[in-house]
């Protein structure tokens, strides 16, 4: 196999992870739901701050469709919806914890 042919092959696992978790806010959303006990749409939006309502809705729907989140609709008036991690989402939290610890050590501190 030529060197250029080897370089062209992609890691399917990493490519799939990038597709699933590549949204601008997805890792942050998972982090807040898992470690900060923030489960409701409005609280997530306030915590992130810069995210638009439509973007948060899209990211939550994608995380739910990909099996990382479970959406609980309490069927109340006014509407009450909460998000929790699925089994798959919970299994990913060790990775998130490691990423945060790595970032705390190696990334510049914000103001």
C-alpha cells in the first residue's frame, strides 16, 4: 500500500464521533446535564448564555436522536420538559471528565 493511500484512510470511529458530537454546544450541554444537575431547557440556555433558542433545540434533538439524552415531557401546563443522560450518555461521562481535566491542565485560563 502506498503512503498516500494509507494517509487517506479515515478512522471510522473518530469520524462517527465527530458527526455525533461535532455540534458547537453538544459537549457543553452534556457536561451541564451530567455534572451541574441542569436538566431544563431554560436553565441550559441561561447557563450557556451565547446559544440561541433554535440552536439549543437543534442540539438537544440531535443528542436525543443519537441516543445520548432522554427527553422527559411531563405533559403539564405550563409545559415542563427535562433532559437526562441515557445509558449511552452516562457511559460517555468518563470521557468528558478526562477532557475537562486535560483542559484544566493544558488550556489557557479564561478571564
